[in-house]
C-alpha cells in the first residue's frame, strides 16, 4: 500500500491509508477486534470525507483482505453507493474467505500459515493485556490455524454463529455481482493463498463493471516485473494507479 500511495501522490491524487482495527500498532484505540468483512469502518471514513471534507471524487483500493473489504463495500451498497465513490481496486482480494482459509491450510503454505497465526496470537495477547476482562487467552491453546483462531475469537466476538457463518457473511463474493461502479481486480493465477477459480465464478465474470487482470504469475500481492530500462517493477501498483487515472480522464 505504501508503494501504491507513493505512485498515486505522484500522479496527483491525495491519499489516505486506513489501518483497520488493531493493525499498525493501534490495539489501544479500540477494545474490539477486526474482521475481514468490516465495511462499517470504511463507510464511516467515506462518509466523513464526503460530508466534512466535501470530496467529490473518491477511489477505494485494497490488498488481500483489504481488497475483500473495498469490493464488499461496493457490492453491499450496489446502486446506492455514494456518487462520490467513482471506482474500486482490489489486488489479490480474498473474496471467498472459506476457500482462502482452505488454501492457506495446505501443507505447501504451512510456513506462511504458522507465521500469520503467530502474529494473530501475539496481537490478541497484546489486546488482552489492554482489556483483560474481554479476552480469554485459554482459548488460544488449540487455535493454531486461521480457521480455528477465527472460530475461537473473531466469529463469537462479532456475533456470528460460527466460523462458517462468519466466512459466508464477510465474503465479498456474496455481493460482488451488485457492484455498480467501475472496479478493477488484479489477481495472479499462481496465487498460493487465494485460488483463481473464485474469480471465474459468474458473480464476478458476469458483472460488466468489473475489469479483471489475471496474469499467469505474480504470487500473492507480488507482481514483481523485470527491471528493464527503468520501468517500474511493481506492476500491480502501477495498474491500480493507471486505472483510477483513466477514470479521472473520463470525467
């Protein structure tokens, strides 16, 4: 996101980077947890930009889980999305959380999975130190996969029936067919965590407002290009900024 922000500023845009709850050292700012479909926080910021700052053109971008959030936001609102929101970009977005959880738990992804879960567990311990009456650390004992962590903490914290209910209701794929603003999805077919098949579903492919860029290679939010004649190496970042720049030129 920092690289994308830098490119957007250089292209003439103002940029706001959103730290979701508990990300970026913000655990002390709220007693609550983050979940992968939490569009309410994004909606609050969009509304403030419109009502308080009087912005008339807003573009939303997100990577991985953030990509799910921005696409879900646009899909949930459908035709009622604020007129000021002119476009959306999702890079390697996890639009079907259950499918992504299955992929991350493959043996080939064990190193990444363990590292990610370790960071979740460490973050929860920090949260429990700040709010000791809200979090039962004993439930961490068996939470050594993302799915088990989400079932132990995230799903009950937000009132979901269980982890399956959480993944179903928080996934952008459930509402992505309702997106009415120009949207770009950049996703590599060799992404090890987010299977490409979910982007071939009719909900995505059948929405004329969604442009899909799906190179064979790129990994998960990688997209490192060859260093040729000074060309920008981080391809997805460049595509995101070129997409919103093109939308600006069409106004």
